């Protein structure tokens, strides 16, 4: 059993795994042809369209939980690259927006679920496979684009689903220290002036580096501080990047 669940339609693949968490095994993953009520980070909606590949993976009691979002980002990059003979250059905007040619092709939402004594993580991934530029314009998402419009070819949904799941399962099993340099080398906001947007407002700082736990190390006029991916969104001071 490969523990890959394929649905026709679902409200949210993250919500599906949350509802079925107790009866599903570690590493189990779900996708759907259409996700109607997807959720993004920090309470945003995630637009529904058949051109988007939604998937979620259940990780039971994973070590170094706080680094899963980074490891999932690397997994998506690797899986997309394997779909192309001549892969596009793929970068990560900290913590986990997957970027090609300055446009977002994938977002990641990791959520934790306590079940008895265990802490499980649901790693939700939405890949823009084949939406048109008109779709993103109509949804007022100027920073997003699909693999189809950026590369000229849409990867097979089933293959990309299986590929991402296999990469996430593999990376979830190794210490983050083994992925650390790869993650750092993919990050496109290190050294940049960024706007950190959190529940308590905005703060401008220089994104200097990442910490061993995946936190972003920043510096402003008051000194050095670290931010975790669960708390904030990070943008360039004049726009998305
Ligand atoms: C972001 O805001 O960038 C994160 C978006 C995450 C969307 C994916 S789609 C599959 C999974 N199910 C959800 O409801 N959300 C995630």
C-alpha cells in the first residue's frame, strides 16, 4: 500500500487529514482534482482551480517539527526539477514560497495536530500547475504564476504528487542539518532589506542568515533577532520579493 489517497473533490486536503488523522498511518498523503476551500498561511484563502495541485502529507511525531516547512520547500523544488529535462531555476522565498522567475508557483502550510500524547504535523502543499495568467489576474494574485506559463509545459499531476510525497517522506527522516546548506543556497531573500509582517505589525530589517532551526536571523537598529515561520510573513520593502 503506497498510502496515497486520490479524491475527486475536497474542501481542504489539510482539513481532510486533520479529520482522519487517527486512522491514517505516518506518511499517508492525500490529493484531489479540485480543492474548494483551501487555506493559506496567516488565515488567507487559497484559490480553488483545477489547474492547482493540492496535497497534504501526515507526519506523525516528526523530529525537529519547526524545520518541516523548510524541508517541505526543498522537497517541492527537487520534485519539480525531476519533472523537466531542462529544469527551471527554482528558489525559495523564506520560509517556503517556491519561486520561479520571481513568481510564486507553490505555497506550503504546515499545521500541527495534537492527538493524545503525540504531536502530528500536516504538511499542506499547493502547486500552481496549469492555471492561466487570466486566472491569477482575476484572483488579484499578480505575484503568482503556474508551471505551465513559466516553463511552457505542465508536469503530470499524478507523477508530481507521488514525487513530492516521496521527497517529503525522505527529507522528514533525516536531520535538518543535512539539508541546511541546500536550504540556505535556495533562499533568495538573504542579504535583502525585508518587511516582516506579523500579528503585532510590521518591522523593517536586513535578513542576514538562517539559524540551525530554520528561523530567519534579522538585524535592525535595535540589534539581531530571529523570527519563526509560524509567526510572520516576509516581503521585500517595495513589494513581494
Ligand atoms: C500559502 O499561504 O502560501 C500556503 C498555501 C498552502 C495551500 C495548500 S493547498 C493544499 C493544502 N490544503 C490547504 O487547505 N492548504 C494547503
